[in-house]
C-alpha cells in the first residue's frame, strides 16, 4: 500500500497528464460522433483529399495501387471505427472522388503543382 502511495506522490504529473489526454481524446471523439453522418463523411472526404495529395507527392505517378494502399493504411489508423463499418469498395469510391478533386486542383492551382512537384 505504501508503495502505491509513494508512486502516486512521485509521479502525480503522469497521472494528471494521462487524465488530460484521455479527456481531450474523449471530447474529440464525442464531438466527431455527434455530428450527422453527412458531416462525418464530408470531414473524412476532406481528409482523404489531403491523404491522396500526400501520397501523390511522395510516390509520384504510375503508382496507383501503392498510393491506394498507403492512403488506406493511413485511413485505418486515423478512423479505425469508420474503417470497421464501411466496405473497401466504398472507401475506394471516396478515394476516387478525392483523386478527381486533386486533379482539378492541379490543373487550376500552380501552388499545388509546386507542392506535389509536378511542375
């Protein structure tokens, strides 16, 4: 018993930090899941645009399957609950939409072209 009390007295800041991190994570999850489904999907698609842009920047052209795999792995890490309930086909359709958006941005925005390194 004395060892537990001694540990808590010596490491109180770890306990406070852990509670703070858990509370912040809980608040973020609560806020995300209370959104209507359309808003959740919109946020995921917005994130997918970022993910496919990063994959394009990192892997370049002609690596479609590798980019899809990279984006899927990142998606599973970022949204594990959503990844468990949607099919890979649905995910793939969302990625296709994000890729189309990215291509439009590449055509219209030179800063995006520079960022990805296509021009």
